[in-house]
C-alpha cells in the first residue's frame, strides 16, 4: 500500500442524485467526466474489451482498508462485505486506500459521475482487514481472504504491497494457505508485487496467485515496483486517478472531493482484477483466467522487470471468444 495524493479534484455528481438512486442516474449512459484522465484503461485496451464482456455477474472482493459505502461512484456497485478489524461487520474505509482500489476495479460507469471502472458490470465486495493507519494483522487478512471466497467472491484483490507487510504476512505461509483455500472455492486471487523496487518472489511457487507489478505511461516498469516473481504480469500503476472517501481520512486530509491520484502496485492490481472479472463473465475457471492473462500479456521490448508483460484486456477477452 503506497502512493502520493494528487491535488484536489472537483467532484461532479448527477443533478438528480438527491431524487434518484445512483444506479438510476447511470441508466442514462451519461459520460464519466473524469474518464479522459484514466490513461490506464486505454493502456490495457479495456474499452475494446467491453464490447465483448463487462464483468457482469462477477463479484470482486477488495480485501483492504474498507470502502466509502456512500461514495456516489461506488454505492450502486456494492454487495455485502464485512469488517475483520473491529468485528462489527461494517467495512467503512477509515484510511482511503481501499476506496481508491475499489474505484479502479469497478466504479459505476456511464453514470455522469467521476470515473469509469475497469469492470463496469462487476460488483464490489468490501472486506476490511487493515486499520485506519493501513496496518494489518495476518490473522485478520487471511480470515478476510477466506471469508470473501466463502461468501461469493469470484475475484479477490490483495493490494497489500506496503513496505514490510507482505514479508510479515508470508512468514510461515499463512497467506499462501488462505489463497489456496480461496482458489479451491473458485476465486481468482490477484496480488500486488510490492513497492520496494527490489527483486523478490513473494509467494510460494505452488500458490495459485497472479502477482502484479506496476508500469508507467510509457509502458516501462515503474521505478518503485518489485519484480522477479515467477509468472508475474504488469499493469498501470503511476498517476492513477480513482475514487477516494468523501470524508476526512489519512489519505484525504487535504482533499475530500471524492477523487485523487495515487501511485503503487496497489493501483495496478485492481486493473488486473477487473480484466479477470471480464474473463469470469465468459465462464472461465480461475486457472484458465490466470493462464489467459499471462499468455496474452504484451512485452515487445522484453523488459525483464515487466515480468510476462503488460496485461492486454482486448486480447485476453478475444481469446475466449468462440469462432464466428
């Protein structure tokens, strides 16, 4: 978990929001006013992929700091989640990180508000496992992963790449076992590579997880992104615009507009989770999804720090399209 907050960005909301639901506002297919700032969607060729699949009937669990449950760009996309930190079942975001991750994955799209989500048809399951400070207990995180899988998550996003946290989690293999359990329940687990700029193999080679590094606007590895994990892919993770809480948190002390930019493999990971959701809609299994994302990734310059390459949503979706 990392990133720097950009300058405040104005929130644009539907004029009729007070009278109708956010979902109703989206039925008019109004353009998202901040869509032009989302360079990552175009780098991944997401708009072309949406012509085939949008992630319908798919639930993406954001196992993180929680989500702003009343955010105008997220409220209509939420399903029941939980809170493993306080145990009260309320996954409200007290940090801001989880809300940013959730918007990248599946913010409401064509609703005349803010940004577009990577999987416009998918739902978001908020699972709070990190505190307001962004720290986490390995038992809470592993329980959150298993809970998500057992309660209907099809894709589980783990943007837990802050300094020191992954090493703590993976010591003793606890998180590896939770990921294996989630895979056995039918969920695809997508995890951040981390932000120390070092070569590392964060998970056991047998763990069924897709590790994601970060790239910049020029298609090159982000300077902070870890690399070297076997079978890792890459996605945009620099200057990423997404949703943020509309109230004050550690990430929104100077910006409660509801939107902002962050950097990190934490931002790259939900882009890949979104593409996984598109493939899930097409009926692919977790193993097929991981294989297809890996085998269609692009790395024309053969840059080793990009792993297998930058994910290509259009190619991945087309690979599963039956011949005409």
